[in-house]
């Protein structure tokens, strides 16, 4: 099966679609690709002024600026990937109605352009870490695995959303609301340690995004980050977020597979 | 599946759900769920279709608009999945449902070539090798770095076509869209089809153009209202096709005559009516009513004329129009042929006139336009446009509308070395 998925033709198509997405995104903009870097930078500056200088929410967390920026970058990756993938099948309706290509390639290609953007943003993080003289712990080798977890979580959601959007166009509004709520229940702008109610803290960390975000900060920025392992004292509860990711991925893919047969006529 | 079969279709049916109101919001899904209203109508697009296509065959799918032939093509292409039945495809298949699939108006011509090529299964390296040929063939070298949205539609089609014909595939699905375009483009298409016929490519060709179907296809099927009603050689299929088209035309013209009601001495233009042509039909040599003729068969035509006022020695004539080019290809009348005494007819008489047509016409669909005029040809008593239609098939020369009666004579007048100056 993997041989079929990674056939030469599929790989060519995937790379060509990613290329097209990327070219189209910065079409007619003067700075072009530079926006991939500029956008998170500018957003970061705003958040930095508001949260670090005025509200001082991060007092007590070392390197809070980088801590904040890293969180935003990971969250943006998740946000961008799900929002882009949501409309990807409908947006490529012209292809789906006229030619037989594996439908999942379309979702995968839009996820890859989010990945490319994410990798560019990591360059910004590296620069700020150098400025702040931050030396990551040896656990940093786990970072790719944490990113993979975020990617798979977003991918499962993307498959589900893109297939559901073909039938129900309300999905885009619903998802915008959910992701806005998600932005606040995930400890992006505030350190998790500021939630003093232990039950709430435990509930919040069950969210795969919160767990991944905290783990990533722990291994890259500062060991002072509160991670699920500490919260649950190493108990079995800490595996719940991973199970959620696996479940979302399975549901997303199987729903997509079931629906993709009818994309041609439903779009 | 046997080795020599390229596509095997077994008992394929397809039903579409047509929503009453487009059911794309969750609210209406809920509302409909509670109302226990299905919210859609079912339309059977295809009913129990089965056929096999052999490898290397040029296979025609014929049918009128809305008969389900495009649905069938999309099922073969894997774009729709059938409700029941199965389609087995033996080999690599490329559908040309439309040219330039995936073309993005915001990208340059160059980028679009690579994108479109990847959809046809070419790697970037392969496309780079072919790139110059593609651009040259499309004749748009100067524009390749411009955005596609600035191209004329002709340029877009040329570019798309020159990419499409590079596709190496064992099976090609070609929808009739390829046959649109100007004359030069059609010639290119037909050249390409001839090339395909020389190779072992299996081609499934969907069209309702008799000319190109007859020219390229060996076998085919006819689809009408979602059912396969004929399968066999393309000639058989086309004959049944014209039968159903005629049935339709006849019903339409009967309805029209009924609607026109009783004969009126004053016609629509307010002119005094002398004669009215009615009921035009074509017959073969044996006097059988017929519309599908073999090439070389004698065609005669009969029409009834209701005389409203006394007329003397009218001129009686007929014009034959070729439907494909919408031009008169043959016209003759009693005046030209020197028949002066056609007779005296009195008001209230009903006469039947018979004319025979020359054996000039090649394959195609033709209209007959009979006319009756006064002795000096100054007034047309009546002229019935598109009064009847007939088909001719089986000519060995489908490249022109008429056949010459004399054989072509070839003489080589000069022979010499082209490199030497003459």
C-alpha cells in the first residue's frame, strides 16, 4: 500500500501542487516569500509588547519572549494547516471533477505548504534563541517527534474538515469559532503555571496541542515549563493526548476515505 | 479478465441524488431529518450498462445530450463511482474530459505546463525535455512567461492541447470537447487521432459528431436515457442513433403541424396563399419510406402540395442543405432542367410531387427544402425550410460533401533533381 501511495506519479503530483500553492500564495505581493517570515515576526512584536512589557504575564518564566514566540509559531502552524486544508478539496474542485487523482494528495499538498512555512518560522526562533543565549537541553532530539505529533493531529483534523466541507459549508464558520476557543484554552499567551486550580490545569493539558506545546518549550526553551509528565506525576493520564491524536487521525482518514468516492458529484 | 480486454464494464448503474434545495448546510440537514423529507429526487443516469473494450480499439460512445454518456465516461475515469456494478481497467488510463485541467490563471504559461504535465503523470525532468516541443507546437513562444489569464482562449487551448498529446497512456478517454475549436485546431486534433490509431492505444471517444465517429471508430455503443440500446460496429450504432433522432424529429414536426391547425388561404406574412407544401418524405428505389441511405442508393423525394388558388405551370424545385456546414450543397428546379409544362392545378386540389436526387452526396446529414414558385420565378408560392432530413453513410470518401463522378487521373508532368536549378 505504501508503495502505491509513494509511487513516482504521486510524488511528482504532490511536489507540483505544493509548488503551485506556494507560488500562488505570494502572487502579486512586492515582498513575496519574505512575508512567510515577516508575518510571524510582526505578530510576535505586537504580542511581545502587550504581554511581556505591559501585562507582564510571563514574569517568573525565563526567556518568556522566546517561550511566547515558539508557542505562537507552533499554534500558527496548526491553525494555518487546518484552515488551508479545510477548503482544499472544494478549492481544487476543478481537478476533482475532471481527472482522477488520489484525493488525499490535495489535502497532503496543502498540509505541506503549511509545513514549509513552519520550517521557515523556526529559522526566526533560532535567531531569537541565539540573541537570548538560550542553550537547548539534550532532550531537543525529541523535538521532531513533538512536531510530528502536532502534524498528525492537524492532519487528522484536516482530512475530516476537508471532506465534511464538501457537504456542509457551515464547517468553515464552526471551525473558526472552535479554533478561536482553542487559542485561549491552549496555554499560548499565558504560562500554564499561572492556572492555579489543579483540576483545570489537568484538564487543559489533556488537549494534545497544549501537551505538545509545553513539551516543545520544555526541550527547546526552558526546563521551567510545566509539562504533562510533571502534572500527572508520570501517571498513565499523560498518554491521553497521544490517544486523542491517534483517534482523531483514524477518524479523519476513515471519514475522508468514505466520503472521497462522492467528491466528484458533490462538489 | 482476459488479456486482450482493456476495459470491462459490468452491470454499471448510477443514480444521482438531486437535492430540492441545495442541502449544504447543517441546519437544512437537521430540518430535513425531522421532516422525514428525503430532500432530494433520484435520477437514474445509467441503468445496467455492460460492455467490453478490446485493447488497441477506437471505441465510440454515442448518444444525445443528457443521455448519460458523459456520466459513463466519468465512471470509466474513476471520477464518479457507480452505485452497482464494476469497472475493470487494464492498463494506465488518462481522461481528457477537458483540456487544460488544473490550469491556474494566476500562474505563468511555463508554470502551468509543468503543473498540467504532472497531472498527466510526467516528472519535472521529463517535462523539461519536452518543454521546447510543447511551446513550439502551441506557437506561443513569446508568451510563456506571462500569466495565463492574459492569454486568449485560443492560446490556452493550443497550449493545453500540445501538452495533452504528449501523454503516453495505454487507454485514453476523449470527450467531445476536443472536437470544438476552429478549423485549424480540428485538423490538428484529427491528425492526432490518426496518429493514435497507428499506435496500440485504446481510445474511448465520446461524441455525437457522426463524421468523426465514423472516421475513427471501429465499434461503439449507443446510450439513450441511461440505457445501452445498441452495441456493435460503429455503422450499426450510428444507424440506430439516427433512428432515435428521427423519431424525435418526426414527433416534433407532427406536433408542429397540428399546432398550425387548419389551412388558411392567407399565410403568416399576410400574402395571398396559392399553394402550401405539406408532408415531405424520402423514399428508396423500391418506394419504401426511408431516412437512412447507403451511399450510392437512389433517393427520391415526395411532397404533397395543397393548392389554394389556380396556378399554371409552376416551377418546382428542391435544395439540399448539408447540416454540418449549413450550406446548400445541391439545388435544382424544373426551370433549370427545361421542364416547362408542369401543369395546371386548381384550387382545392391536393397533388403529390415526386423528385429524384442525384447520387452525388457523401456521408452526412442533409436537409431538404422543397419550393414551388410561379412561372416567371417572381413569386415563391411556398418554400419549406428543413422540411425533411436524411442521412447517408457508407461512402468510401468521407472527406468531402460530394463525390465526383469521374475518377481522378494522375500524370507526373515533370521529374527532375530538386537540388539542380531548373
